[in-house]
């Protein structure tokens, strides 16, 4: 695709705007104030990640015809769900922000709903920010670009195409909507808002990458021109803000040039574009804390764009952010005693819990993802199991009428006796359950073993007595009552 015609004009203007006059009024981020604003304007109708198009459409349409926003339907998805653009402000600096082009990446969409609430408020001591954004910028939001994927919580659209690999071909209706919107708006800045898996870590540490940033490359050589350089400066400012909330929890995303990717193409089209990837944070399975971070960093970045205070940051500061690694798992067990064919050994085991969508909820299916020497790997939950031995569990001899006949206290008692699974006679309509047990109706679970790819249902025992249970990938200390929410499924 050819560069937008405004690119040459922009370069000339931006070069003229580097003078002292543009830098006299630098905005100093007030992270406490922005965090308080999030708590005040958080959209209360969205509390979990698996919301659907029908949940956010009313939040968009209620702004239509109002005095604050201009709401436009850009088109419809493959399955005929409307895709909207929400515009705020009438200033010269045009910014385009799009979220959830991957249907199972919803964190930024939540934050945009919160941001809309903030932008239409008044009288809270932050009207100067709203006035600045309204007069200096024109903000074009496209929340939930992939509503069909969002409704079934899957990455691709209903054509089974990855929208973020459709910027060149424009083969999908949703991809064309974004391309046409970019042509119509000709943004000077862009924000490509995504989620990434929770298993990225900051290199050499057990710290999850809570937010990954990227100023995408516009060519295979990954050159740095004015456009990409400005994106790097904006990202450097975002990183500074994030260090107040997740110190050491920020990394860069892979910057390999992707000619089919939207971030790379927006960069080449002349829009300084920042990719924001929402990763993982311990104790935040629904990403509500990361939603807060999105609200804060997006709002702060828009303010810095409005007054061009991002020029205070150096490209070197962006370059110093480490690239993310991928050595994190849900559970890491070190030095597990095991035996096979009369050979005794110790082994490290990494375990992940893969999410499976069930309506507006989900359950997990566990698997052993690696076996061996994992000293350079980490887990959200870790245990040095030296002195403990792998022990397969037993199926309880009783057949229960229904899952309701088993309490948490009973389940813990069974685990302490070495029973990891129970059978129920009746299969309920709602098969999700929150017990720390494998529950089945007819299909008995496969016996456990410490092998790659196997389900993680076993015990760690000392002298034949279970001390820890690993049930569907959850690590359970049998000496205490667990506080975690188990997302399990009756087989």
C-alpha cells in the first residue's frame, strides 16, 4: 500500500516543531491521579474478560447523538455485527486506537469503555485534561474490531483469518474496515491494542511481562525514521509510568518486520504507532488490574501526544527495555522424585492450564509442558519438591449422585487420603465446577505419569503420605484450605 499523501507534509511540520517553544510546558505524569480516575470511571457493567459484542454495543450507542462523542458505524463483521468508530475532540493531532482485532484479546476494550466514561465527565478537577485533548487532538477509537471472534472468544474472525495479518491483502471485511478508516482519517499516531499470553517473562527473572510495548518496524531492516522514532519516544514515556505500578514488569515485543501486520503498515503509512500487549500479572486472572494499567497508560500517552511532551524521552530509553522471554508456566515443580523401570531420578516439571471457553465463562485443561532440567524456567506458582515423590492418585470408590453432594471440606479430605477423582451418576446441565477434584460422569481419567503432554493430576508424597496435590494443573497444599477459584469441568 502506498504511503499516505500527508506523510511528507507531516515530516516537514514535525521537523519544525522540535524547537524550544514546543517544549516549554512538559506534562509530568501524575500516576496517583490517573489511578484514582480509573476507579471513579471504571465501567461497572464489565467485570470479566469474556464479554460479548452485545455487552459493549449499548455502551457505544448511548453516546450517539450526544455532545461529547461522534459515533459512526464503519461497517459490519462477517456475521453482520456492527463495528463502530467513536470520535472525541476536534484538534489537529489525529490519533487512531483500535482494540480486539483478535477476539480473545479484550483487555484494552475494557479500558476504552472506562476512558469513554472519563472523557464525558466533568467537574472533577480534571477538566483541563479533557479540554487539552479536545482542542489538541482528534481521537478515533475502534473498539472490538473483531466482534465475531469476541463472541466465541477466539483469535481469528469468522473467515478463520488472523486480522492482524490482513493489512496487506485486505481480504477480510474487518481488515478492510480498518484500512478504509485509516485512509479516511490519515492519523498521525496509532495505538494497536492487544493481549498476549501470560507465559512471557522478563528475561532472567520470574517476573511476568505485564505489559509489552513495541514501536513496530516499517521495513525489514528495522530502520528508525522520524515516524518510528516518535513511536519509540511515546513507548518510553509509557514505560516510565508503568514502572510505578509493575516495576521490572515491562518488556518489548518481538520487532521482526511483519509485512502483513497492521502495526507495521500503520508505521509505514506515516502514523507513529505503538503496540500495547497486555500480558500476565499474578492474582489477576480476569486482567482487571491490567485493565487499569491500560486506562492509565493510554490516557497519559494521549496527553503527552496532545502537548508533544513525549519529545522529552530518548530513543535509547526505549531501546534499553528488554525483549520479552517465554520461560514462564502456571506451575513449576523442581526436583520431583520419580521412577521408571526401576530407575529412580529427579526431574523438574512445568505445567500449564489451557483455557476452554464455555459460554461466557471458561474451564481449564492441564498439561505437562516440559520435563527435565528447568533451572532457567519459572512458574506463577513454584515448589521445590526435593524429598517428595510423584504419586499417582486413586478414584474414590463411591459414586455420588451429583456434584452438589461433595463439599470443599470433603474434597480436601479425599485428597489427603490420596483420592484425586470422583464419579457422579448424573451429568448436570452446568458442567463447570469449583472443586479441587477431577469429576467425571462415565469416562474415567487416564492414569497419571510425569511425562510430556500428560494431564497434571497427581500427588507429591513423602513416605507414602500425600503432602501436595496437583489437580488439573492447580498446585494445592494439603495442609491448608485453598483460597483459589478452581475452573474445572465435569467430564
